C-alpha cells in the first residue's frame, strides 16, 4: 500500500496545558495505516480512521491531544503501511506560551508560463522555511544552547497559510480531467445547464488529483509534515475570481457544483474534516446569541477562531459567501464580531489577536489604475486582484465596520490586533490608526503584514515602481480613522516584489518579532509588534 500524500499536520486547538494536532494521510488502498508517536515516554500506536474515499484514493485522519510542558518539546512520529513508512517530528510550545509561527500564501502559479520559468526553483521559499525550522529545532535540542538562544529562536509551532494553497484555475483547460466543463464553456456557458453526475465525477477527480500532485512535492510536503497548519482558502483554491463573477454565472448550477466540490476538498485537505460542522474552532459553533441573516446561495462559512491564554487567532472565510456586493457577508461578520465581544468580556482576554484575512484590509485604492495594469504593464495577474479588494465601492461598508470594531475591541480588551494577509503577489506592511482620545490610546493602532507569495511570481519592476509611487498617501476610512502603507526595517520599498514568507516569534515581554524572508536576500527584513507595559491595577 502506497502513501500518495502526507502526512499533513493540522492545528486543532490548545489550552494552557494541551496542544491538539490532526494527522492526515492519503493512500491507494482501503487498508488503514498506523500512526506511531513518542511523547517522552513509551511509544503509542493508533489506527487512523477513514475520512473519505474517492476512486483509488483513501484519506485517513485522526486528532491527538498532547500535554504541554514548561518549554518547547519535540514529538517524533511515523505513518506506517504494509509497504511504506514516513517518519517526521513536530514541536509543541511550552505551557502558557504563544507559539512561534510561519506564514505563507499563494503557494502555486496562476500562469503556465510562470510555472515553466520557475520549474527548477518553484519551491525555493518552502525549502528556505524548512531549513530555518530545522536550524531552530537543532538549536532547541542542543545542550550547548543557552536558554536565551532557545527562547529567541524556537522551532515553528504553527504554520499559517492565508489562501491559494492550490491553484485550480486549470479546471477550465484540463481536457483530460474536466472535458464536460470545457464543453459547457465552449457551448456558451448556458446558465440553465445542469451540473451532471459526469461533471461532478470529473470535477471531484480534478480536485483530488490537484491536491495529491501539489501536496506530495518535496518542500511543501516536508513542511506540512513538520509544522501543524491553520489554513483558510481564497479564490484560487476554488478557481480564479470566484465570488466576483456576474451573478447569473455565480449562481448557475455548474458554477455552484464546482464550488461545492472545491469546498468539500478544502475541508478534507485543509481542515481535515468531512463536514462543515466538524471543523475545529468553527466560529458558528463558538458564538452564543448568534444573529441570523439570509445568506447567498453558496453560503458556507468556514471562519475559525481559537483563544489560549495570552494569544488568540482567527481566520475569516472571505470566499464562502462572496459575491460582487459582499466579501464576508453580514451573517459571517456578525458571528465574528460576536466572538470578539465574548472574547473581550472574558476575565483573561488575550494580549495579541492574529487575524488572518486572505485579502489585505488596508491597501491603496487603484480604481484609476486598473486599466493600466493590463494594457500598460501587461500584468493581468494583479489586475483581477485590484478589483477584488475591501476598498472597492460595494465593499467599503464591510471594511469600515470591521475596522471600527477591531479598534474598539483592541481598546476594550487591551489587546494588540495584527492582520496577516496575502493575495497580492508582493510583500508589504500597513497600519490603521484612529484619533480617539482614550485611556487605552496605545491600542488605537492595527498593524497589517502582507506576505505573498511563497511560490507565485511577483509583478515586473515597472509596475512595482508604479505601486510604490501610488501608495505613499494616507487613506481615510471614516471619521478619525486612517490607513497608510509603511516599510519593514532596512528597506525603503513599500512593495517588495520578490517571493517571500513571514515569521512571527514571541518573546518573554509579550512582543512579537516579525521577519520577512525575501528570496535572494541573505538577511530578513524585520519589525516588532510590542505590547505596552500597562500599569498594575490596585
């Protein structure tokens, strides 16, 4: 029995004293593989339960909860079949501490030509992340390392993937896999056409093949086996531009059928869950007193959130209810805001909230520039994204509402809010500021970090210079709330057009040290997200 993909680790939640991880593996046989792991003492063996089967592919997955100790510890494990064994290890953060995190997005190519151009080095940033992780793991395991060295350079406990983990755009071109979809397109995309059983079979085979091919490649496969992930999808995980299409196409049976299958495989591979309700940390299952609203026809919310001691993390689904007139959707946003309210009302609110948004919340408006991106700069890969942002006309109300509530939460809970995003094929940094007199005025700021892409190609130098020239001015969101693009320490570039990934490493003073790892640069670019030393209340 052969292992087709995996093991793939997923973060499923934490308490002060525990850390829960899911293991996923895909085989070509219906015989259950075994999970073997060692957590300090005697080895443990478990048979992996079946998650899903399609044709000659079987997905197996199990969740295991590990106790946390006073410092980072290593868990060694292996997946075994009758003829195959893969061994790896991962790290559990110390009890009550914030995990060290790596962040990436855009883990594929939107263009066949770019894929050919980068064929020999397409996973270069993945291998760089892996080397960093191994270096820190060796440091943590060395008796010669000082306590300070280990504290400042822990191996990564959590891998955040902010969207476009796979690129499904070839669904419109792959005649070998999706001939019936292509035939429907060539006949004029009749919106009354049914999503036939043959279409469904072809589309499911397409997504299964896509994940197996991409996630079995060296580089991403090595990282997924060693750092538990928290993922949220974006349009390319469905297909390019999903949610921003004409409503008649968006809601027609064929497009809805493709979406349902893409969502099914997003849940299976990225969430290790067969149904929506099984997803760990699903916000709709965490909130109390939920406000209900009517959603769109493809209303499937995958937003998740976790809180543990000094830190919290949330990932909003910006595609499950996406249309031309909404990004999150009223019901989905209400659920998140209710969770925020409940979080701030707790006796022990977090000191840092990391909010994953696949699309940057603060970004320059390029309404006048959209036509130039294709005709002058010949870079249509970003043109689609520019029309897709929060600051486009129909989305401004959602944007302002989310920003105002995040700032209010930050002051009320005395919690730093940091947004991590991707999507735009460049790295950049931004800030949202509010001129609000308050005893908690130090929390009138949201930092945004954008890392994109870990694989996908950046725009050309001409367009990048244009972006840097256009993005220098302040953005006004509402009364007293402004946004601006800022730079990482060590560079004057607002937009860094080279492939990259991001690390977020906490320290004992509740600061987060942020490092941007840029292809072709030996030194990372950095910034720090501090936490004010608040006076002790008597």
